[in-house]
């Protein structure tokens, strides 16, 4: 018995010491890390109200210097977790002696909100609508500024990982500027159900100083970037992880950073645009269509009942399209979402 207890203590101390060894840093200095090493860091972005650092987990896999720097970021929305698992699995499968270039992976970009099961930041702002941020701005602006300054400045390519929001479910889909050859390739290499053509940056004439997404910010810096939506919020979905990992490995192969064997990717449906269809009344909603289902014009996409079970309104699809996302929460006020409809490219 004594023996077992001492073994348990030994194991606990090994776990504790491996946590202790993770170095805290104020900025990423890629020259400080030797080639052919994977290192884990806590990167400080911010202070909390008791003067303690708020730091994000960063994994840097440094191969030789013959390849680019690929950024992998997950959970800028704190309840979007599948990407965290995708990053962990990809990094586990890297052969660091074979890697060319560098991977900078952030499995938990919005540290504050991940720990609070929340999509939005502490001040109720959406970080992914606040780029480029401000060095001396309010809380979310400063946090975003730090991401911009400490992470985006270091990378050559970016894959930003999301999921649906609370009360909704998603297919595995990619948002990408398909008119750009590099971003098109990055999108086609994903094991996605749907690829949504989406420029992602303000077009000429729009107010370029307006706040924007991280993808837009990265693209304005000349970094080829795609956004991937992996399924549902606040869960790990093993199927999404497997497909997500395959997509990232395909990109690593394409960038000649690694030489993975991967299965053939899904032939994604290409959409030229998409939009949400909203309720104009409140009630209990049923959505009788599946993710990735093609719906025809006038096909029933939603049935709204009052609490007594009486149908108060039936919603139909305004045109032919594919179901990218749908509501999973029956309880909806006026303005609640029914489906995210993708319109197929010609
Ligand atoms: Zn998101």
C-alpha cells in the first residue's frame, strides 16, 4: 500500500513538474528556439485585476529554416473548441526532424473567454470584430492589439479555427477568398463539406479603418488566411477533429513543410454566397432539414409553434441552396435564426 502511494506521489510530481517547465514569455522570439524542437510557452498578453498575467498557450514547432511560418489559431471565440483539439492532434503528429519551417499554434487564443465558456470577451465585445485593436484602447482593443502585435506579425500563412455559436450547429465549412490562388488552395485542401467564397476584406471604397476580423487583418498584412468552421460550439467532435487534422496536414504538405500521408479529401460543395434566414415571430422552432442538405425553393425549413403546440408559422426556403448551419435551440425570439443557407456557385 505504502509503495502504491509513493508511486502515485511520484506520478503526480512528474505531471506537476512538466507543467512547471512551461516557460512564460512576453513575446515570441523565433531565433531563441533551436531548430528541430517543439516548445510550449505561456505568452503574456494582458493583466487581470489582481495584477496577474493573462497568458495564452503557444506551441512552436521549429523545423529547419527552409520553409514558411504557418499560424494555427483556435478559440478567438471562447466557446469554439474543436480547433483546440485539431491543433493538439496535428502537433502530436509532427515529426520535428522532418519539419521545414515553423508552426506557431495557439490552442486557446481568447484565454479569458475559454475559461468562462463564453463566445465574447470579458467586456462583451466580439474580439473577431475588433481588429486591428488599439495599443492604449479599452480591454478588448488592447487584447486584440497584442494578438496583432505578438502573433500576426510573426507568420506567413494563417488558418483560423472556429465553430458555430451557442444554439446553432454547423457543417465543416471554409471561408476563403477563392480568387486568390494561395487561399483557394488552402481551402480546397480541407476535408470540408462546403467552401464559401468570401473575400473577407473591405472592398475599395469601404472604410478601411473600420474594425474587422482577424482574417481580414491578416489578409491586409499580406498573409494568406482562411477561416475554418468545425461543427458545433462547446464540444469536442471526434469526426471534426479527424477531418480537421487531415486538412491541416494537407496544407503542410502543400507548403512543403512536411510529408504526411493523408486520405483523399471530401469534394466540397462550392458556394458563391450565403445568408441567414431569420424568424419574424417568436416561438418554439423546429428545423426539419439536415446540415449539408440541398433545399429547393419553397421547401419547408422551419416550423414555429406556440407553447400549446399550435403551428403559428411555417418558413420556406426563398431559393435553392445548401444548409451550412442551423438553429439547434428551439426557443427563439423574433429575429432568431433558422438556417444559414449557402447558394451554390455556378
Ligand atoms: Zn467563431
